[in-house]
C-alpha cells in the first residue's frame, strides 16, 4: 500500500486539557472528520470517530462510565480501544459482542493540550509541536483561543505578515513610519524562517516596557509545517516575547486557532499578564475581521494573489503546504534563501 503524504499525517490540537473532564465526552471537527474525545479510567485522552457503529448516533452525545464511552441511543459501550464491551439489548449473558469497533485515532496530551492524529503514515514521522518555553521558570504564558473564518494557509500567513501590522493594527501594535526593514527568508526542512534586521522601537504601545532602553531587537518568525507559526522577539537584557499559534483545520473555510503569548519580562511578568492578554486579543480580533473578509472574496473569485517582495514569506509557506496537497514530503524541497527589504 502506498503511503501518500497528506494533512491527516500531522498532529492537531483537538482541545485544551482542561476542556476534557472525566465524565463527559466532547465533539470536535478536524479536517472535516467528526471526532469524539473522552478520558479513560486512568485519565488518558481517547479519540474516536464520532459515530456509533451500531446505528450511527453521535457518541459525543453519550456518557463516560468507568472510562468507557456509552452511546445514548441503545447503550452500546466502547472501551478505550474502541471495542464493544456491552450491548444492553443482548441481556445479561452477552456471548456475541459486535466484532466491529469504533474508529480510533491516536491521541497525546502535551503542554496542556490534547492532540489528535487522524492517520499515521510511517513515511511521514510527525510529532505534536511543543509550545516554546511553556511552564518554564521565568516565563509566563497567556493562552488564547479564537475561531477564524479562513483556511490554515491564510491564517498562518497572516500571523507572520509584518507589512499588514501598520494598517490593521495601527497604533496598537505598530505605527506606520515608512522605515526600511531588511530580512532574510529561508525555506528549510519543511519550515520557513524569517530573520528581521534593524528592527527599531516601532512596536507601538509595547515599546515602553518591552524595550525601554531602545537596544537592538532580535525578531525572528517561523512557520513549521503544516500549521504552526512562531514569532519571537528578544530584547536586551533578557526580555523575551513569543507568540505561537497552532491553527487547526476544521474545514476548508474554518480554523480553530490556539495562541500562546509567552513572555519573560522579569519582575513585570505578573503585572503584564492581563495587559498582554487584552492587547493580544485586540490584535487577533482585528485579524479575524480581515481574514473573514479575505475568505469571502476568495470564495467568490478564487485565490489569485499578486506578490510584492515581502510576500516571499507567503510564497515559501504556500510551497510547503502545496507539497503536502500534492502528496509529497515538504522536507524534501530544495532549501532556499532570499534576502528582501520592505517599508513599514
Ligand atoms: S446507535 Fe449507538 S447504541 Fe445504537
Ligand atoms: Fe495581524
């Protein structure tokens, strides 16, 4: 059997750990697949297709009893492997349980998220992306969740799109000053890495505490296949700000996005958390509006982009995602590196 690479070979966040209790299953959709999640008797997360093999009722409407999932229609009960362990209509001496079992998916709990992989492709070794510096000492994380009416490609591109910030996030994040920024964009091993130079203090409202001394800012953005972006600011001395987003494909026009704002502001950490949360959410709210509009136009007229120099970032990201669409491993793409400059 041929193992063509496809988007199902990757791990996606299904929910946050705290959303999955011991006694209630929850429903999620990833890549158009309906999924039910619950916890087994050890508290480990389990994921099945959200469909009872008996008469096609949604298992997510059922209940968890002793770590097993019970369908609410006729009470068929499934253990953590997906095997049928009880058919109430068969009475007390059940000899012949159904040999059919629920379609099970791999499930991992990491960084207080529950990840699901729909298809294990031995030729495409993948693991859940680990959130940078999550729960490391000295770092604090504010976790945000948002729903975008757009696909993963456009969402991810937006999070690492610097030129839009002075328009969409005018004042909050950056102010347009028409200053030149130089950068290097690399495509390597299924990732895109952008290294920005001569970044100034133009971070709007954030500048006063992020970079009070006005020293050099190290700013790097990353895209990791197929759906992760990570923005990294390092300020001297020892202050850091990481914005990491994992964008989950729900269907062709909907993405669920988990964003960690992780920072190391020393003594300011505690005070900064609510401010970072408020400002971060305000920025995301603006992007949600833009991305919904973009999708509306794409649905009407199709995707036909024109690129400027700074859009090399998007071109590289698209080349990686297109490779997966074609059934190929993007890590085998030729490494590329390009210098570019733009004004913000
Ligand atoms: S449909 Fe699930 S038990 Fe009948
Ligand atoms: Fe934005």
